C-alpha cells in the first residue's frame, strides 16, 4: 500500500458516513481512519456514532445505516479526544475529504469543544486529483465518446448538439446501459418516495409533511410551523427555493396541505 508515495509523517485516510450533506446541521454516524506511517505500518480506527438526530430515509439508502443501528452507540463526544489524539501529527487524505469528510469532522470537534485544526497539515484528496487527471466536462466527454474535438463549444446550439452526440456515443461504448429513456432516467435522476418536493426540503413521515432542512424547524410538522412560525414559511415563499417548495408553503399558509401519504 502506497508503494509510490514517500511519507515524511503519518498520512490519515478519513471517511465518514453522515445523516446528510451539511456539516452545520447534519452529523457523523460512522467514522473510519486508516493511518499509514512512514515505515509502512498501519493503524485503523472505526466507530459507529449516535448522531443525536434522526437519520433520514434517503441517507440510509446510500450507506445502509439505520436509526436502530446507532441508537445505543456512544455520541461523538465520547470519542472526540481519542480521535484528535489519533490524528495528532498526521497529514490528511481521502476521496472528497477536503469538501466533505474533513468539514464534518471539524464541525463535530467544534460541537464537542475539542480543539482541532487543519493548519500545518498537508491535505491530499484523490477525488481532486482524479478530476484534474481526467477532466469531467462537455469538451472532454465529446472527445472521448465522439472521437473528435468540439468546434462549437460554449454556444447553446453547439453544446446541445454535442450533448446528444455524447449520449449516443455512450450508448455505443457501454452496451450495459439501458436502451430506453425510462431506464436511463432511473440511473440519472430518482426522487425518494418520501420526498414531498423534488429537493426533499419537505418529506412524508407517517402521513405528515415534515420539514427536512435548517436548524430550528428541522423535523417539525408543516402544520405546526404554520401555527407557531408562519413568518418562517413566508420567508421561504420569498427566498431562493424551488417553485414546488414555495407553492407548498404558500398553500399551507392558506390552510391547504397535500393529501396524506405514508411511505
């Protein structure tokens, strides 16, 4: 392991599973660290963690961890100091670690009152390197699947035409891909059944519409927010939310709620 990389101090590969995507409001439910020393020796630390908030169903579909799996596990604070000490003197690495795993870990340390800093640590992200080495954009996709360079990139007509040609090229190169729009859609875009709106800002739970974002009202019934915090819904209706979310809260303010649905 790491035959091609010379280490001057330990390198810790970090991966977390979480309740969602926002370090400020979501929590870590599983943490694994592989520490590789300059002499090649390896140490491994892994914990399941009680996040103290519910794990949304759509998160469980990604990592397979349910509320029942962590209900009796210790909270992050129980492990915080030992994790901090384990990372002492380490540089940090991972796949998407800079934008995802490390910010989550930093947020948990801060909530737990344990000092931790990325300062003076080298950060290596294999996802960043992957994207640098194999760019993921329209021009490179066109070159790969169409066998020639784009001549009309960054014009709406040229880009739309290229997108069609790329799709046809992908279907030719990858016979395992579905040959129907329905099948391709299932791979590209799925909305979990418990979502009230496509972004999942509100979800269904036991036939009730539940707020699924933010700090103050996350997990609360829409009906209760209408009564106790109508100003919050009015803010949503005039802010940068999708039309579906805005229509939902406007209707709710007028006493109109979606038909109950249990998932």
